[in-house]
C-alpha cells in the first residue's frame, strides 16, 4: 500500500508526518519525493533555492546543510531558479533502503530568498515482525541522542 503526503512548507519551518503506531509493526519506506517552488516559472518572484529534507528525528534547527553521513537523513531535495542569467534545476536523493516506523520530519530552507516550497512524498507501507519493529524503534531512539 502506498500513502501520499504533500504540503506547502514555509522557509525555516519543519512539518511532522505522523506515522507511529502503538505497536510499531507498521513500517514505511520512501518511494517518491518531489519538490517544487510555490511559484514555478514566475520570474517576478525572483531567484530561489529550496532545500527540503526528510529526517527520522525532529530537528533542533532547520538549515541548508545536506550531510549524507547523517543516519537520520532519509531524503534531500534541491529546487532552484535564478533570474539572471536564467536557469533552474531540481535534484532529489532518496535513501530507499531505510524503513521507519516512527514519525518523520520535513524541513525547508530557502537559501536565496524566503519563499515557501512544496513537497510530495509517497511512502510504501510495510508490515514488520515484532523483532523488526523493536529494532527500528531502538535505532530511532539511538539516533535521537
């Protein structure tokens, strides 16, 4: 089963997607992650540089640093546009081998202005055994420290 989530997130904000269950036996894997500015193609809005990331733990600060060594980082996306010279781009990386059974957190920073950004996430729902659920919960608790 695939679950979809989408949202418009303000610059410097963090959204929570509630995935936790009482027994932890439902896991999720990110299968699709797309990002887009609020006004794509609108040159009057100027330049933007959206960095939207998905984490397995809540973030104390929202920043534009992308560190693939961070074990709590599940996905990262960059969507940018410049007005002079005019160019744009979009890059997304998903670590699809990671399964979570707790809430996930979306952060957004606009490194060029302060405009909001859109995200669309599709998660594959996976049934976990009791031991898989316990391992996932312990791993999540370890990453929070």
